[in-house]
C-alpha cells in the first residue's frame, strides 16, 4: 500500500513539477556541493560544503549527496530522498500506532494511522519537495519510537536521535 502510494505520488506530483522553489533549490545546491566534494575526494571542499550551511543542519545535504552518488545529481533524485523519507515516516507512524494501541485494537489503530498518513495533503506536498520537512518528520517519529522503549538501548538511541532531529 505504501509502495503503491509512493509510486502514485511520484508520478502524480513529482514527475510533473518543474524546478523546485528557492528553498528546495538551495537545499539541493548544498547536497550538490557535498556530492561534488565526495566525488572528487576533496576533504577540504567537503568540510567547506558542510560547514558553510549556516541556516540548516548538514545532515540533509549529506543524505542528498549519498542519493546523488547512487543516481546522479538531479532534482528528481533530490525529490526521491524526500519520497523515501516520507515512506519511512509512514512506516514508523504505523509502528507507533501499533505500540500505542491496546491488544484488541492494533489493526484498527494501524489502519487509521495508515489512512491519515496516506491522505494528509501536507505529507503528500512535502514528500516531493527537496527540503528538510520529511527528514524532520522521519527523525521525529524515530525519536518518539525510541523514547517509547524501556530498554537501555532505547534510551541511548533516543539520546543520539534528539540532537540529530
């Protein structure tokens, strides 16, 4: 269901768009700079590309650079990262719904979470924008999932995810 929705969002929203807005273009540019530095194996350029991002954290540009290394530096690839993060957010949301539900209502909770996630206009809009919103949603849901655990490893993971988020 999530895969089918992702394909529909990609072909319905992402493929029909032109270049991203200034915000998405700037995020893509930072990812491109990191990608170029990594591809050239230039540590000084990598450091400059990473530390020159004054307004936003560098994690998104690193993830974009990784996607660019796999697929090539295009706006479609930048949008693909957001779509993958959207799918991850939906999956983690479903896991959270299952954990929060009572034993007899897991199926209903997961179905409600799935319907709300797949029909949210904001989630669909940001799932095809090369911006930080889907990364933030994904990391926030991962942090909440880790924080809901009782084990020491869950607390450690929460401590790692909090500053990253």
